[in-house]
């Protein structure tokens, strides 16, 4: 462009919210996470900043929108003078046994897909999502079908592959890979784990509903938009990222989907749901997770929170309803519903 200006003088728009989750740095310290944000980029001083002040998602619930801003900015008052605490309104809290009933109907199928297509349960970690997905799957009417994968390791020395037997590989479920044993029913909601066709919006994170189960593939339909066309989802070789705790690269031939009645808070960022159940069997553990979870809905009546353990197991102090201990300094909070 013959210009010394950044990007050749062309206007470039960056969008984001510093109240939300910061970039993920595996095994990084707090300072590593902060340094990876855009504010530490050399271009930050060259940027002109604009602020959006209207929460259009929660436009019909002004009190909830203002409460969200205070939550994200750390401006809510502490509880009993305890640092890093926030009080959750009582009407947002329910028993864990009632949380799934709040989000999903007792009987689910393709006939009433509109009743639960835009609803979700959010959890801090992947293993908690798997437990919820297995539980909700039992509410789907009809017979299930299980698809098993083919697991191998990617190594240069064939003798080294003998150190990782197939039975051991079958028990693993690294981030970004589907389960070895994928159980589906017609009417199940699944999420794509890979980009299949960007022009048809079949991208990583797209949610689909299963419409037909076959022996070697299955048909699904997109939940978002007006597309009613069934899409054939084939099995394909998928490789682990190498950034997890595994000392090896694993290849799994499986359908690139996993159940999506529940998803992690990180994965839900940027999406809007009609109803959300926030399940906290373990604490939220990084900056912005709690704010992101609450801001997925349009009003305070569309979200409920449940937890799986008592206050006595975490602290000597006793509280009636909700007590969640969040680890870390200002990157996290402690939630108390008193």
C-alpha cells in the first residue's frame, strides 16, 4: 500500500470484552495469561477505542443487564466482608435435582425439538459436561445406537506403538476428540468438533440435531437458521492437538461430533440461549467465566444455578443455599447465596 501505517492504512475492526474469558494459555501463570491479551500487543497504542454501552441481549431486563455489568467489573458488594465474594440472587438458585428439569422437558424427541433446541446446561469442565450429556440422553425417546472408533498412535518407530495398547487408547478422550464409544439417538443434539464445510456453516462448534442413524454414518440437521436440509455426517480420522497431557499424538477414526446437551462455559462464549442451567460441581477457575455464563441469556428468569456439594466440605462457615469456592486471586470469585 506504500504506507508506513499499520495494515497499510486500511481500517481494521477488533471486537471484544475484557470482562469475558481471557485467552487460554496452557499451564500458564496469571501473568502469562494477561500478557497474551491484546492490550500487550505493540499495536494497542495505535488503536482508537470505542465503547458499546447497550446490552442488546438483555434489553428487556434492565436490572439484569446492570447486575451483569457489576458482576463483570467486580463492583458487586462482598458478602460479610469476605474478599472476592459475590451474592447471587436467591431466585436464580435451585437444587441440582431440579436443574435438568428446568432446562429440558421430561420426554424429548424430534417432535418437540423446538422445546429444547435453544437450551443448554453449562459446566466449567469437560468431564462434567459428559456426565450431564449421558443423563439427558436417557430422556430422548427411541432406541440408541453406539459407534465405536478406531484408535492408533502416530509414532516414527513402530516398536514404540506397542507401549500404547489399543485398550488403553480407547479409554482416552483428549480435548477436541470425540469419545471412543459414541452413543446417539434420533433427536440427540450434537456439536461439530471440526470444520466440515464453511460455506454451509458446518464449522467447529455448530450444533446439530440427529435425524437418522445408519450403520456407517448418520443424518443431522442444523439447529440455527432456517436450513431444513439433512446433512450426512461421515466418520473421519481425527488427530489430537499435542497440547494436552498426552505424551503421544493419537489418531481416532470417529464421527467428528459429541453430545451437546451440555457444554463448557468457554465454548458457549458468543452464543445466546433461551434457557441456561449453570451446573457447578467444581468451581469456575478463570477470569470472566462466571460473567460469560450469566450473560448467555436475555433475562434473569432464564438461568438457574445448582451445585453438588455442601458448604461444610469446603469451609468451616455454613451457608444455606449456594457456596462455591473459586481458586486464585482476582481472576476468580467466591459465590455465596445467603
